[in-house]
């Protein structure tokens, strides 16, 4: 997967524009118009990249970021809370 910097910016922008400090994964996916397996996989990959850099955090200790990988390449995306970290806000200001 190639990193889509415009997609990353779109994710961060939606999180910043949220009225609460937490946004649910399903709300974020809806606002990004994520539909279909390819779009879901892109979403998952970019969320994990943001997490790798410490820009976002998951509020679910049991299912971090709501991604549950199953046998045979199947997966589920649970509805969990995400929050933008201070580092995430600083990136947006640049």
C-alpha cells in the first residue's frame, strides 16, 4: 500500500472538526464515505500508520482501533473511539 497523504489529511481534518474529543470509527468511516473491502483496507492501513506515529489513539484496550483479524484474511471493524493526540494536532497546524 502506498501512503495517501491527502487521505491522511482528510482523516485528521474530520477528527479536528468533530465537536467532541472522541470520534467513533464507524462515524469516521461514514464521513470518509468508506464502502467496500478495498476502501476499508485502505482506511485500516492509514489508521494504523497514524497510530504508529503517535498521532491518534484508540480508546479500546481490548480491540485497538477496532480491527479484528480472523482466519482466512477475513476481518471485522468494530465501532470504537479514536482521539487525536497533541502530536496529531501539531501535525495539522503545520
